[in-house]
C-alpha cells in the first residue's frame, strides 16, 4: 500500500518568509481595486492580484542569479511595484497580465494538455490554441486563489521549498494563509528554457490546473471534435472567465483527492459531490462513472484495494444524497494511470485521486 516517503532533496528545502508590505502600500492596492474602473457588482482584477501578491519578498539570492525560486520572487516583486503606484485599475490589470504571460510557458502547457492531438495540428492552429489556453489558465489561477483569500488584508506568503528535478525541471512550493486561517498550498512546476525558468503548471492544494483541463479536453476530443473544443475555448475566452470548459452546472468531471493510504472524502470533495447529486436529481438520464486511483508506491494488490475503497467512498456519498446506486459504475486503475510520474510528493498527491465523470 502506498506509504508516505520523504520528499526528495530535503537539503534543498528553503523556508523564506515574506514580509507584509507597509500599511500605506496595502491601502494603495485597495484604492486601485476600488477605483472608477471597477466593474459594478464584482471585485476588480487589481484587487484580486493585490490580495494575493501585495508582499515584499526577502531573498538572499543575488539579482544576477537565475533559479526557479528567484524567477517567482522577481515576478511577485514586480507585481507589487505595479500595484503600489497604479492610478488606473485597467492599466494595472493589463500590466500584471503581461508579466504573468511572460512567466507562464503557455506553449509547453498547451502541448501537454492537447496530448497526441497537438501533433495533428498545423503551426497556425498550435499558436492559436496556445494563446487561447494561456488566457484561460491565467483567469482560472487568479479566480481560484482569489476565492479563498482574505479580502481585507494581504496574506502571509512563504516559500517552503524548492526541488530541482534533473537539469530542466523544478518544483517551488509556497503556502498562503487563506480566509479562515488555513493554508493554501501552491506548487509551481517550472521548466528551464534557455537561461531562465518558466511556470508550466500550478498545483493548488493538490489539484493541477493543466491536468484538470487535460482530462476535460481529452473527453471532448473523444466524444466530439477539435473544432468543438476550440469553439468552447473561444466561448470561455470571450466571456473573460477561467472556469473549466465543463463547468457547473454540468458537473461533467469532478476530481477528489485523498491523503496517503486513506479513502475518506475531504470537505471540499463532499461539497462538489453534493452539488453533483443535486444536478443528477434533475437529470435522470445521466449516469456516473467513478474511477479509483492510488499513487505508484507500494504493491499492486493493496493499491488496487485502496483505489476501490476510494471509488466506493464516492459511490456511497452519492447514494446517501439520493442518487440511485444502479446509475453508478466503478472502475479501478490504482497506480496504472498516473497523471504525474516524478518521484515527488507533489506528484503523488495528484495521483491519489478518484475521478467522477457524468455520462450523458
């Protein structure tokens, strides 16, 4: 059975605490967020970013050094500088988006999320898809994190580790204090390109943004076409939202993550399943496929049993919410279909999962 092992390269773990910006600078960020350019009925982009990033990072690294951690520190520092002097929320938003795009490996992520379909596309199609997907991920990242952060103060952010994977890969682990005192874990998966480092994925509390979209895109390509996928992407990009392509209320894909060797549902997974059960109650034709997984560690037979228990915990919860058990099918893959294969806890977290698919 999967067991928790030490995170590789423990000597590389860093613990750089970040200082909160002075009160005047935070007040300035709030002023930008509440400026005349703010959209009625919603919080502005600048306030969302200000809430997330209005911190001054302390670093022992020289500005001449290039490292994954250093790239993120530079990015956060530049965003802070933009927000501290901004007088126009729209301009601040555009400036921050430009910085975000420069840090994100949109083409690499686009190739990963399309899988084999990437090789079937022309150069022009790849460029269009990369640009559109990059914009969707940017919005998704900010919306997900913003929804869980305090709106009245800058959060305490800290970098808790940096693991170098081979010559071209790295994971930078950060934590941010959320609304209700708990911590949000954000892992930045980075790739060396030339002399610098770019972010290719962000894992938020064990949920990979890129892998989440990859699963949804694969389903669309399997059941429909690339043209349909692009049409949906254009709709999402045109609406200015980063929500999943198969967003609620369709609940086409739900991913639940589990602790090591455990099958209990987290509160967030229970909430997602409760909402799905409500949708299923009004869509009696729909069926549910639950896929159980484990990470790759340990022996095959115990992991198979663990994956089945995880899938059954999903089934049992849906049944208690009124979903007929005959509408639910369970399959188990254990560790045979990992979404991430690096020997890191950030990968094992992603593989300890159950995937719930709504079948129309």
